[in-house]
């Protein structure tokens, strides 16, 4: 009787290809998610610096991640003012954010978590440029 040559089983080969495909798909998904993040290049605001001297931050753009505490006011020309609770340095900080009239159509509710891109205006107020519900 002749002997057959030893070949790797097709099952192991297919399993290896499938595992490699899953790893590559997961890595691609992770990298694509990071590349599509509109806030990836925006620095996070330090609430302590904001409270110490908000005027020194004027004109800069920051990222804020927090929970809506409540509405503080509304002006038809300027927009809606909200209080946002931000956790940093081991404590919670309330930050005022102004949602301008063009963005006022957003349905912001107490207790909702948002990631916000803000610009510090000339009076030191945080004005929303983009919002993303988390």
C-alpha cells in the first residue's frame, strides 16, 4: 500500500483565515470609528481653568463632555442657556453653555449626556458649535 502525503487539514486552514478576517474587520472598524470622530482634534476643556479665568480662554475651541442639569434661560435672538455638569479632577463642575438659535431645535432634556464642541466667546461664555448625544 502506498502512503498519502501529509497535508494540513482544510478545516484548520479555513479556521485560521476566518480568525484573521475577524481580527482585521475589528481593527478596521476601530480605526474607521476613530477617523470619523469630529472631536478627535479638539482639546477637552479644564473646568478649573474656566472658573479661574474664562477670559483667558476667549476665542479657543474646546470639547466638553457632560450631563444637562437644566435650562437657565432663553432669548429668541441669542438662544438657550443650559447648565452642564462636567466631571473632572475628581469633582463635578457646572458649566454654562449657550445653544445658539440655529441649534435651538435640538431637544435637550435634563439628565441627557452630550459631547459638545464649544467656542469661548468674547465675554467668556461657552457657545455650542456642535453637539453629539452619547
